[in-house]
C-alpha cells in the first residue's frame, strides 16, 4: 500500500493523471518500482505461507521481514536512480530462493512422514 501511495503522490507532483503511465523519468521509476513489487507479491505470499506452514513459522516470519525490508530498499533505490535498485533486488531474490528451498524441504518432509512413514528429523538426530 505504501508503494501505491507513492505513485499517487508522484502523479500529483508531476501532474500525470490516470491512465497515463509515462512522464518524467522520476515518475516512471516510481511507477515501475511499484509495478515490479506488485508482480512479485503473490509469489512472495505463497512462499511465505508454505514456509510457515510446512517448515517453521519463526524462520518464515524472519525471512518475510527481510524480504519486505529489501523491497523497501529496492523501491527507494529505484526512486533515486535505476542503478541503485540492483543490490536490493538481488538480495530480495535471494530471500525468495531461500523461501523456495525452505518450503520445498518442509513439503518434502511432510509427504515423506505422512505417506511413507519416514521421519527425516528422527533419522538426523539418531
């Protein structure tokens, strides 16, 4: 919602009324940062839910906070200059990959323990 509000403020600041999406480079960077973040949000939510449900809620919450912080840094960097968006976008992509791995491990453990009767955690601690 914060990013969406920033687009509204930028529209007012630069005098760009909807449905226009082009204007000064400053406006276009803010608009693209908001759209890019919105495109990744469903993926993030699905992975966060799966990681919390199948692996560990605390780790999923910590990764979720890291991702949101990285996306905020991405937005602010992109707002300033298109080159300043790169480090935060790589970091947020890394967090998404960790969420994918944690989700996959949690789902694998669930299926192995539920359908095969193989508890990996007991094997690792033995």
